[in-house]
C-alpha cells in the first residue's frame, strides 16, 4: 500500500470523498492535515504490538589481545530504527566452521540496546531485532510504500478514521477502533504462533 492509496482509504472511511479521487476542499484538507499524526499512531501500535518488523545485523569479530576479549555494541547507534531484540535470536558463526550456534555462550545484554560480545574467536555474531516503521511526515510522497506488510497496513485506515471521526459520529468511530483492535490482536496471535520454533536435521547437514 502506498501513502496515496492510504489517504484515499482514510478519506473514504470518514465519508469525505466518493470513489478514488481526492478533491481538495476545506473538509478534505482538515482530514489530510490530521492524517499523519493518526497514521503514525497506528504504525507504532502495529509494528510494536501487532506485526513486528524484523531486521538482521551481522557483527564480525576478530581475536582481541589481552585478557578482556569482550566488545560492546550499542544497537541503537548501529541502527537508528532499533526497537528491541527478538527473544532467543542471537547466533554465532565461527570462521572456517560449519553452521552456526543459536544462543551461544559469550554474549551479555546491557540495558535495552547494549550487547557485549565475546571476540576471542573469529566469526560473525548475528542478531535479529524488531525495528520501528518509517514514519509519515510532510515530506512523505504519495508513491512511498507504507513500511508494513499488506495484512497490517490495511488496518491503518480503521485506526485513522476512529480518531478523526470522533467529533462527527462517535458510534462509527468506536466501531472502527474495535475493528482495528480485533485485526491487531489477530496479527499478534498469528505472528507469535511460530516464535521460537526450530527443527533438527536428522541427516546432520546443518
């Protein structure tokens, strides 16, 4: 879904337009001016408690001299979109080795974004983490794609309409919010079902 498509869907929900063409008048301008703030609230709710956005970071390490082989990395400094670590998704792949170790020994978390990593052996630490979406602002153009998958992005108009239509019709606005929360709960359930599952190779290929 693009930002232009999102604007059309939001305006349709609040009965500001008919069809897919946006005609600018006092009514539509008021809704469009308020839309980014409400849309960002929806993005935050969906990305942090609905359909999480996951990113991968590889951190190569090389043997350090001396007794202290731990190195510190601040994940917020490495990725400004960092939100939180995915539980259990830290790996180490030794150089020259085969496969990788999940939740290996040799790392320690500090605060909400810091991580200490053992660098006594050459290899690559791989960290998976949740990130914030791309926010909407005055510079967002109509062709920009909303940074959520379709099943999550389709819920944004419901939330936006629930916020912008309160003064016009509280009953309809409440209905939209309820539909949004039902959809968000379904997403959260769907994407937590396989959390932490893994398989074991019988043949030993991995």
